[in-house]
C-alpha cells in the first residue's frame, strides 16, 4: 500500500516553533538516540520545563545540566552495584545532555565549564564500562602541546589481518568530540572502519581548557593526527581518511587538499566561503533580522579569541576553499540537505565543481526522503549510513 502524500510545511520535529536554534538543539540531542545519546522521555521532560522560557539561554543550560546531573547520578549508582552496561547507558546520555546544554552559553562561565567537563568525564567513564565498540581516549601531539581525541576502534572483520582503515573526524563550528560520537560512529566501527574524533583548535576541550583558538590552516592539526595514526600498528597509513561536519565542510577538504596523504574525504555539509557568509550574517543581524544560527553569534568571537567583529572578519579571511579545493586528489564525498537553512545549495555545487578529485560525488537528501536539514539533523541515521558505506567501500578498494 503506497504511503500518503506528504503534508505541506515543515516535516522536521520542531519542538520550539519559531526558534530555529532551540529546535535545532533538541534535534541534536534526539539525533543521538540510536547510539545511546538520548531517551525521548528525558529530552521531552527537559522541553516541558522550557516551554514557557523559550529563548532564555540560561534556562536552557540549567535544565539540560540539571537533567544530565540526575542521569549521571543514577549511572554512578548503577556502576557501584556492578551493573556496568546499565551504568554506561546512563553516563553516555548524561555526557550528551551536558554538552547539548552548554552550547549556547556565551560568555562561558565557571558553571558552564564545570558542566562541560562533567560531560567529558561521564563519557570517559562510560567508555571504560563497555567492550563494544572499544573506545580509547588519546592525546595527539600538536605544535608543542596536544589535542584530546577519542578513538573508536573497528569491530573485528572476518578474514582481516594486519592494519585496518581509519577516519579522522574533526569538529564543526560548535560541536564536540563527545557529541560527534553520537552521530553514528559505532555504526562506522561496525563496518570495520576505526575513527579518531578530535577536538581541534577552536573546538571542544581545545578552546575551553587549552586556550587553542580556531584557525583556517586545518592541515596543521589534521596532519598531526595523520602522523599519530600512521605511527600506530593497528592502522594502515595508506587508508587514513578525513571527514568533518558543518563548518567541517571547510575543514576536511582544506586538509585533504593541502595534505595529499589522506585516502578519502567527506564534507558533511558544504562550506565554500565562510568569510563572506559571516559578513552577510552580521549585516543582517544589525538590521534586526532573525537568522537560522545554531549558536549565538558571539560564539564566533569566542572561538577566535577576539573582541570585535572586525577582528573576527580578519581571522575569517582564510576560510575560503576557492584556490584550495582544486588541489584535492583523493576520492571526495559531499553530503547536503535540500532544506539546509545554514548552507545554500549553490555552495555545494561550487565545491563539487571546483574539487580536483577524479572521483567526486554530491549526495543531496531531499524533503521526500528526509535528512534534508543541516547535516541531516532531522534524520542522522540515513545520512551517516550513506557516508559510512561510501567510506568503507572507498577505503577497502585501496587495500
């Protein structure tokens, strides 16, 4: 029996009508559910407490952190009883809730920083309580310091001997390595591909606790991560790929274009000219327009460690792919949503046309199939499944 025609209007779950940022935040939380990052009842309880405080970012933080603390407490209690898997399930969700709740806080406070670190520690504790996938926390040497990362090791593959493939997964503009784990990484490991999720400069722990601001030369930390992975016996240096989401649509192709050692590249969302995009955004904000931003605009100043818009624009000058992506030679996949309100389709078209790779593909998720919003936030599963199949096939072909 054929399905009924789709109704007009928005199809994605919009918990706070009229508030893109808050509704997007709820979808980030719910999107992690298939991999242990959320329970709909817990997220709904948070939402119910926020219904009359729409737009109050202090309330947003308080309610998410409060629910995270409740869930975390249960997790530790279950661990004390010897219920390792139950404890891990609670602690993974707590970690995700802490980080979803902290994202909108600007400026950061001692309370938000503490909540963020509780999320990091809850995730780390949970990772130590499970055996599959095997999760390892690492430090990647980088320019006299180090960057924190999470390696999610591939599940055993029948008949495989020797080192296996691995993807380097960089953050976007406003997510964290812990949030990224809940974007489907266990399913990538199940396909026999390991993953190093890295907090690069300007992201996650690197900006919050190590004073490493964002810069446009992604190949610096991506190259450091490549060196680290290539030196480990379980990974094949010829099968190290790179991917990133959202602003990472710039990071990954920048790194793959400037460092020819990467075996493949995935942009989870397009990012052609971030400098011009922010000039346009801030001009519209000054005119009083409401934009589809995933975090407050002041986040831009914070990640660059600057005080003014003019200083931010100077930092943004290098965030352009024209003249760079033409140098890429490895297989390249760009994934985009037809209804993406943060990145226009023409940027995806320009990126694919300019990419120097012989094998390149643009996958656009449509309104009819779902996953048509920014980085498939409305249906993570179909977006990640497409990317993981592509990555596994491309990396296996290079064996």
